[in-house]
């Protein structure tokens, strides 16, 4: 089968023939219907040090996906052929201290789809059945393919109290827009979005006319947020860009005793002054590395069931898997929402 493979620490992927994955007794074989490009996939493409530390090469990449189960292992009882599924990319063991204490996201024996375990930028994928989220009847594969990044946005929003709070989202890429949508659904009263790419600013303004979307090239985001919050700042600040300066602004816009959720992947280490930004503010800082398993997946379903937020318009481009170079250029151009690769 054809797949995108990271073969070395050189920049780029290889589109090549690989063996069809074989399943074990507890696995399922999934025919990939669509896979979305994540920010971490862009970092892996460019061999960013913080991502390369997490990868076992060579590896089939990709993890945001949806597909049809076409084969089930002998011990699998929760899935059948024809089921539409999306995998939780954090392949948890179910047996360690964290897994047994409702914290599977921090599993001590964690595998990572597309990093240490063959991923979704391929025609087929073998994955343990216990990490598959079964979609309800009638859902489209495109909506299924963005469930995982939707969950990242939801987890960033829901890692603390959100109802009745003011929220600032730094980085209005796809996950940032997912976070804005989630904040609206779950009761945030005042929402700000901060973005530098003009097309994403325009897209966010069109999708969320009741939010204040700030073009940080034209306005000072901290000044704008402070003026709109009587000089207090926001209750919740969420950083999704992985940009060092945006991270500093994220803390500067925060109210005293507020909460920061750090989601964005930083390509390298950054300098940061804890004293004014965290200690003096008594800020609560929450790192977000995926989703709470399976709580966040249920929150995504609940959000979609309200009918108050349709994330599908955030998917703006679709490319055949063979055209991955064009797809990755579009994904990092700042001119796209979510980009899908179709095997």
C-alpha cells in the first residue's frame, strides 16, 4: 500500500510503498477514508527537535483520521466490520498506575500513533481496538477525521471552569477555531481570538461574528483585551500557536488568578519570566497534550449534539495522499483551515 513515511531526520516525508499492516488478536484493520494534517505533522515534516525526540524512525505518519473497520482480531468484541472509527492517538496500556487511576493520557507505556506506531497517512492502518472511538450512524468521515483535533480544542477550553468566563484564544488556526466554537457552546460570555494571518482572521470573523477577533499585526492584542475587560484581563487564556511571543502575550492578557491552557507545540525552548506572569498573578497553568480519555471524546459528542457549532466549514482543502507536498504547503501557509489527505 502507499503511505507517507518519515525515514530519517532530514526534512520531509517519503511517499512510498510499504507492507500492508498486520493485526494482532486485539487489533482492528482500518481502511483510511481521510486524515487531517496536524501542527505536529508540520513539525515532524520539518524535523523540529521537540517532535523528533518523540519519533521512532522509520514510521508511517499521521494521527487525525477516520476510517472503516475492515478486519477485526480474534479477541475483539466491541467493534465489527463496517464500523466507522477514529483512534485516540495516545495508545495507552490500560494497566499502569495512571491508566488505573483515570489518567490514561499520562500512561507510562504510551505509544503514539504516527510517531512510535504506524499512523494514518496511508491506505490502511492497524490499531488496537481499545483505542478506537466508534462513531454513531450518519456521521460523515470528514467530521470523524477532525474529532481528535476537536478534542484538543475542547480539552483546552474545558480544563477548568468555562461557563460565564471571558476567554482569549491565541492562534486561530483550526484548533484555535475549534476552541472558540467550544467556548461558545460551553458558556463563555466574552471571547477574543488573536491571529496574525489575514485569511484566518477573516475566516474566524465570519464563523464567529459574536467574538472579537484581533489581527495582531494591526492591533495590540493585550491592550485591546484589557480595554474590553475594564483593565482586568480574561479569566481564561488559551495558547495554540506554539509561538514564543504569542505565549508571552497569552499570560499578559490574563486576569490575576486566571487560568492558562498551553496547547501549542513549540519547535524549540523559549525564555519566559515566571515572576510577573505566573507567581505575582497566582496564575494556574495547565498543559494540554491531547484529550482526557474518554471524557473529552464524550464532550465533543455532546458539543456536536447541541447543533450550536458546525466545525465542518473549518475544513477548507482536500488533497490526494500523493499530493502531500502541496497539502503541507497549504497547511502551513496561514491561508487554510484544516487540510485533509485522502488515500
